C-alpha cells in the first residue's frame, strides 16, 4: 500500500522498486513473488509504504534432514502491548 495524495497514479512504480530490491537481495529463485500496488489516502503513523508478506522460511537443518517444511509449524509469539493504544 502506498500513501498517496489525490491524483497520484504511480503506485506501481513505487512497489516495482520494492520488488527489484527483494530480487536483488534474495535472487530470482528465492525472491520470486507476486504483489499488488494499491494507493491509500492515509496510512497509520503517516508511513509512506506498507508491505505485507507471507514467507516460508526453511532452515538448512530441515532441508539437510529431509523433513517436510510444511509439516513443521511454528507458533507465533504474542505481541507486546502497544503503548499508543
């Protein structure tokens, strides 16, 4: 999501740069992804860009042992209380 003023229509260019960064950092095999570019009138805390991602992280140990990474579930940690709420 891109924080956009009325009339701004180049959200795709902003998100394209993020896509290029992901590919530069992780390479085309690991960094391959799909994405969308959406303009928003306002984002929380006046941030410029918000990126949401779903990741699959596979430990080298999982691959080395031949385990199925999908079968291994990680419990999310509880979030600390937000002081601004």
